C-alpha cells in the first residue's frame, strides 16, 4: 500500500504555528527561518553543509532557552548540551547510532568574555558545518597511539548572551532575541502536555523528509540577489527545503533570507582590524593624504561609540596601531608602516592615505553615502 503523500506546506505551517504558541521572535523572518531549520535537520545527509541557528540576546529572560525547548521537540535525536566538552560532542556524533541534533544552551559560558578561548569546541562547531568535516584525535596508549578521524557533521542550535566567535557567527542564522513587551503573550509551555504535540509534528516531518529526499538531494536553489559566498552556504539547505515544500514557502524563505542576511551584515562590525581601517577611512583621514601618528591616535581615541579609548583598559597607542596596520598590505604588497611626514620645522612619523587605500578597497564595507545634497547645476545659470 502506497503511503499518503504529506502536504509539506501545510505541515510546515503547523510547525510555525507551534513555535508561535510559545515563542516571540523579533521578526516574521525569524519564524520562517526556524521552521525551515527544524525541517532541514531531518534531511542532513542531503546537503553539503548545515547552518547553525543561534538565539542570542543582550540580557537574560529573552526567550532563548524556550526557543531551544520547542526546537528540541521537533528535531531528530535531540541532544541537550550545557558546558559539554568537544570530546563528548564529537564522540556522540560519530557513535554510529544516528546523528544527534545538538542543542547548546548557555553558549556564553563557553565563548563569553570570561570563558577563555575554547578552541577545541570552536573547531568542532566549525568543522561540523560541512558534511566532510572531521575532528582528528590520537587514540591508544603510549607509543601505540594512532590518529583517528571522527566525523563532526551534525545540526547544531545554540542559545546564549552576547555574541559568538566570528567563525561560528558566519556559519549561523542569527536570531536576535529580546524580552517580551507587556502586550506580547505566549502560551505557557508544559512539557508533559506539549512535548507530545511537538513529537507528533516531528514524526510527520520525518515522514515528509523521506518523501522529499530525492527532490532535495543535489538541489541548487536560486539565491536572492546579493546573497553570495558564506551567507549563500548558510541558506542553501533552508531554501532547498522551502522549494521542496512548495506553496508560499519558497517566496517567504527568500524574503526571510534577505531580511536576516541584511540584519547580520548590519550587526557585523568585522574584526578589530577592519574596524580600525574603516574608522581611519571614514572619520580620521577624510580628505587628508597624510597624518602624523599622534594626530591619528588623538582622533581615534576621541571617537564616540568606538573601542579605541578602552582596549582592555588602555587606550590605543602607537605600538598597537603599528602592529595592527602592519598585518595589512599596501598596493605594492608591503606591510603598511609609518613613514616620515614633514611638518613646520620638524619631521614626524605618520601614515599616508595612499598606503592604506588598497586595504580600504579590499576589507572595508562601502563608504557611507554623503548626506549632502548635490550642488545645483550652475553651468547654465543665467
């Protein structure tokens, strides 16, 4: 007997409605992305990569943990992790009993400002983004050790305060959570009652996924204009799922993609080095072809909403400025360094805009548009 084909669009509508009962997300795009992410977790082996989904907020009590709790009821083999070690995670993923969906709450305790680097866990999360990703470890005793590759590919959802390392953020769909306003209401989540409802939806998602597997495998979904490179890698599985589901989901998915990619770019300040280059271009050396180091430091440290006056308790000084800029190259492929600048009666060390121009072109976002109106055409004025 042929099983009844599930209506994917109607099913994902139900998944979204289930989230809406218990979660208040900041945008409509967030509901679309999370529902698609739930579905994609059932089809991991069909994709070359899996996006992480990150529920982040500046303050506690913003609904991050509740979002993970609802996701947990909808995805295959959920594995809740708080302060889990990288070794525990990659061994769970490579255990051979089916890939878990890792739900990592309180991720700020791992990557927050007081948590240290945790490079091993960061490496696991980065490697597991790709289907070919593995974690290499030595196994055995003493001189009998051998190197073994542990597969790391799995779906991961995280929640925490603040932000995440750039390498993880760039592989994530980021949902910026916020506290509920007084007029925003959600239904209380009661695990004994509502987990069964979520599991019923999960089982139907699994059935739909088996029916859609051939359609999703090897799909190359059309990307919205302007979505390329890493954002395209992140969204490709979600758009492939949306296309397989059909109905209004392909259009909603692409609208959500554009919204959330733009939001991530607006929140992405880049590395500290890129911030330095950008501030030099947009605030310090505007209309100037050269400037002494002492003047550059004065202007940088006086900028509002900039980090330069307080870098780990100290203002930016000439040694750190020199070290940061030397990591970038001039157009002649030489490190950017200070040069002599002749002033009235003396020679000072400083920087030339011509030396910085190539780095500005390569690393900085487009310059802000001038707020000034264009001058009137006076050529033919009477």
